[in-house]
């Protein structure tokens, strides 16, 4: 009887863990979508000539002028030298 209880508990925990993993993956997918939207808006602000493409000068100016972009660069550990590469 004890073995049966242990098996049920293990299966229950495994099922719950599986649901937690799926929920966490879904949350990460949603966060990724929101982050891409936020970056898209930042890039639109940085695109000074509205060409739909960012030049190095626009990136560099954006890093200086747009605080939100500067924060993203800092979080991603990207500095001026990295932008030039």
C-alpha cells in the first residue's frame, strides 16, 4: 500500500512539474514577444531617416540620446566597441 501511495505522489509531482515547465515556457515566449515589440519601437525612434534600416551612426546616436536603448545595451553588456564590430 505504501508503494502505491509513493507511486501516486511521484506521478502527481511529475505531472505538476511538467505543467510548471510548460507554463514557464509560455511565460518566456510572451516576454520575448513583448521585448521584441519594445526593441522595435526603440529602433523606430533611433531610425532618424525613417529608412527602416539602422546605420552605425544612427545606432551610435541612439545609444547616446535614447535612455531606454542605452539600458538595453547595458543589460546585454554591449559597449561602443561592440557596436563598431
